[in-house]
C-alpha cells in the first residue's frame, strides 16, 4: 500500500463512524488488522471475533488514504449495553469475575472500552497506532455521551494511556494486571473516569483532546519524535440522531461468569 505524501509528510484521513453504518470500511479494518497480526506471527487470525461489525454500540476509528481505498490503522470504542459484552469482560472474566460488577457500575452512567488499536507497517513510527488514535477515541466518546472508558493495555501502551487520563484499576486481577499463559501476554486494566474534564490527563494531551472535540473536521500537521504526518480529521460521527445511549444503558446486563478466556477478544488499547 503506497502512502500519499505532501511536502515530505505522509497524508491520511482519520475518520469515525458507527460500525453498523459502514460495513465496507469495517471489512477493510478487519483485513488490515489481520495482515498486521499475520506479519508478526500471531496465529489463529482467521478465528478472530468480528461480531462487533454488527454491534449497534460499536464505533470505529479508521486511518485511511484520502480516496478511502487503503487502510493503515484503526481502533474502536465499544459501549456497554450493546449486542455483546465489552471485550475486556470477555477477555478477563474467567480470571476475575469482579470485572463484571465493575463494568456494570460504570455502565449506569454510560461507559465503554477503547480497544482494537493497530497500525500498519507503512505508517509505523508516526503515532497513528498510539497517541493520535487514542486521543480521538477519548474525544469522540463525549459525542457518544459516555462518562468513562475502560482499556486493556499491553505493557508498552500503559504510559501512553495514562497520559490521556486513564488510571490503573488496582482492584482487578493482580493489582490491575492479568497474565495470559496461552498468549504470553501481560495486560493491565485501566479506567478513564473523567471523560468530561480529563482531570487525570497531562496538559499536552488534555489540550489536544479538547481541541479535537471543538474541531471535529480539521487538517493538522502532527509530530511525534521529530516525524510529521498530515492528518485530515473527520471525526464527527454520522447518523447520531439514530443513537440512543439511554436505551443502550437500559440494555446492559450484568454478567456473572465466563467459562474460559476468549482469546479472540484480547482487544488491546
């Protein structure tokens, strides 16, 4: 996949939409993510759980070429009360069922989970698979109406998540962490408890997220570690007149048990 450049900087669009509104883009998201996983040797890619494409409470962020033909990265926000449990519940419930009570507690005011974060090798190193998608996930969650966000982080993304306002939830697992023997993976549970004011975020990210909330369609030259990228932000979610957060909250169900870890739902932030 060739990247378009402008003045030596890669050019991409970062677009947000509800999963059920754009099946083709969801499929491109899945295919791109599958290529990345395959390239790093992750097995059982074909068994990945993609039921989120039909989940009316799943929202997608996609990084694509301006002509929408190529996808270079993405992430998702799943709202509690959709057609499936949050990925963090499916991934960790068998190890610590108290995750169900915790999600249920936060779901009463509207909660979700940032998950499925990835980027292609073509765009690696420009911050797409880390800070810029994470900022957008936080910014668009207020459009959705959420009060809080969960995240299940790999070790190398914990500090990044904390910089935008997530905090480690020490009451879950082993001081907030889970070890997956089958996956050789240590993951940390974090919660962003104050989406409105971002009181736990650092100043730089708080300013950037608030600016994105106020400018849902804009073009910016972003810089990370002396590498610049031109991002066309298009994060005003279409068809929000058809979205009913209160109905979704009312649909939320408190789970009680999971028989085993669902390896298909280890969707990390």
